[in-house]
C-alpha cells in the first residue's frame, strides 16, 4: 500500500488493530501480521484440504469438527511465529527495503529481546495445538521444524527460497491427514506436492514487489532468478498444481463435482497470470492475495469429493 508520503509499505495504519488493541500491543500484532490474514490463510488451507478430503478416501466418515478450529489456531500462531523469526533475522535487510523499513523491529518499536519472547509465546501456542493430536501428527509436526528455522536464511544462499517456503507452508496437508486417519496416504502426499508448486507460483508473484531493493541489498528470490520469464515459470507451476490436485482427487475416489471445482481453479489461475503486471507493486500484492480464493476453491473441491 502507499503511505500519504508516497512510499510503498506493508505497515497499515487506521485499521482494526488500532481500534481494538491498546497502543503497546499494536507493534506485536504487526510483528505477527494479524492485520494481514493472507499469510495464515495460505498456511492453513493445505491442512484444511486434507481434513476435508480424508473422508473421501475411507474411514473415518468425517474428521472431528474441532480439528478445523485447531488447525486455524495453529496456523495463526505458527504464521505469526514465522514472521517474528523472519523479522528478527532480517531486521537489517528490512531497514534497507522501502516496503519493510516501517516494520516494528527496524523502526525501533519492538526490541529484539522483546521479539524473541513473543516468538517463544507463539511457539508455545503452536506446540499446545500439535500435542493435542495423535502421535503420527505430532511426529510430522516436529520433523518440519528444522526447515522452518532454516527458511529465513535461504534468501541469502539460493535463488529458490520460495521452494523452502513451499516445503514449510504445505506440510499441514500431511499433518492433517495423519491427524484424521492415523496414517499418510497418497492423496495427502499429492496435495502436499501440489501445494509446493502453488507456493512457488504465488510467492514468485509476491517477490516481484521487492526485486529492485533485493538486487541492491544482495538477497535472492525466484523473481530475480526468472526475471522477464516469470510468467512462463509460474504457468508451469500452475500446471503442476492442477495436476497434483487432480491426482489427489483421483486417488481419493472423488466424483465429478470435485473436478468441476478444479476447472474453476484453472480459470482463476488463467485470470491471475493473464492480468498480472510484474512491474506494478500494487498489482503483485493484489494477485498474491487472490491466492486465498484459489485455495478456497480447492477446499470446495475437497468438500465436494467427500460428500459426493
């Protein structure tokens, strides 16, 4: 968004945080990105896909409804923890980038030690959610922590940090399936792989917002790796996403309504790619955010597969 002075920033003012929270809490809410729900939506949806699709593949007849709430709570907590860790690690880089220099740590509104305490609190909430599930879900949840911790450093060493984000953000598809069934089956694996390709698609679009600053400060991204060929690359990622979700439906025994949702998803992706202006920061952000709707279309397909 643009500030009144014309700078491009991701810090919002005058929103619900300012109205609902005391002043001291607002920087922490911004640190966890509570005012920007797109992040937890993108983390949450692969888990909800699995929760919804699992009944189509066999017993149990339906997942406990409480699991949908637990995955939402866990997604909000862990997305906030991930953002907090990322801002601690990237505080010097963020201070040099137009879009991020107003964030709580580089702007001095939250000290590093305070951010660390807030990080621990959020991780505690995430751990409590995970420990309420079966042993396989817990084991899967713990096994991804190394990649979660490594992700903030990837932009320093590879042009593919979006791949590592995909490994992290879609792990919930495996955890959720295990939480419902006590095992990991092919539909969940296919949803996970499709989700990785989906993340490469949407986060490449997101990374184009910062490409000029990233070049100056020496960090890497798929946006810089692909350059003017980015539309071609993300088209490939979209095709892999659609194929993976289609195979997940097939192996779960889904009926035709699920594939109708898949066709709608294809149409949504065509619109995204055809209208995306990669040198327009505002349009990059808008197209990135539209992937919540893409994920909800997949969720609809999973629900239709389970009930048809």
